C-alpha cells in the first residue's frame, strides 16, 4: 500500500469518526458532554483539512498517486 493510499484511508476513517462524534454531540443531554464532543468534532475537522492538504501535496509531488 502506497503512502498516498494510507493517507487516504486514514482520511476516510477520520471522516467516519467525525460523523460519529457529531452524532454523539447532538444526542447527548449533558451540557458538559455536548461541549466535550463538540470540541472533539472541531479538532477532527482541523485534522481532516490537514490530511486533505497533505493528499494534495502527495498528488502534486508524485503524479502516479493522482486520483487513486
């Protein structure tokens, strides 16, 4: 498995985790838990953005990774 494939797989996993955290944050009745999960959602959004940038860099540096 190439580095680009691993990064893309990590991105897909993180998006799934992000969706789960959002669901828990919305369904939680405890204010502290809602805030905590919301903060985790915000952190995952930052990491997702970073991974997307890294995938773009990999695709520019290594044309064989484009679109795979």
